[in-house]
C-alpha cells in the first residue's frame, strides 16, 4: 500500500492478533511508530489483545505505560481492555489499582472485575462490586467489547 494510516495499521494488528500472529502484530506496531503514524484507542486495544494472547504481563505493562503517556484522558474502552488483560494474567493488584483509578466505568468494567474476583475465589469482593454496580444504575448484563471478552 502506498499510504498506510492509523485505521490500516489497527485493522492489520487486530487481524494478526485474532489469528494468533502476535509477533507480526507487534512488528506492525513498531512500523507504525517508525513511520510516525498516530495511535488511537483501537491501537492500544489491539496491542492488549496481543499481550493477553501471549499472557505477557511485562508487555501489557509496557502497553499500559504507552497508553497513559499518549492518552492522558484514559479512554474507558482501553481501560476495560487493560482490566481484561490484568485479569487474564492473574495480576490482581494491578487490576484493582487500575479499576480504583479509572475516571469512568461502565458495565464492562464491573463485569471484568466481578469475573476476576469470582475466578480468584474472592466472592465477597465480587458481591460487593455487583452491589456497587446496581447502586450506580448499571444493569449487570454482560457487555461485549472488541478487545475485551467478558
């Protein structure tokens, strides 16, 4: 392609990630940065899918750091993908810290936390999160996201 933009790179990275071609997705991200192509919240969601697929906590932490530097407003979509990533890497400390620091939460945020607590036998915390969720007016229905499987 003579011209590659953010959308092109994001689509290619997501496609590679879905096919389990994690190394290729990371190479695309490196090329994207070398070429000076802007990132978006979809870029970081795609990268987190790669990190989750590899169950690579170090990689996920690096992606998290890049995201925070590039997007100080911290998009809820990417934060949910980060929650999902930390949950699947069994990094409960990072998971709870991120959730506590999130400026905005939605159904997906709570569902990831409740699932992680349930999976790790923290039933009391899962129940409290569910109560908090109801108090805040969330309905508790699972919410499917592009990069977050709840």
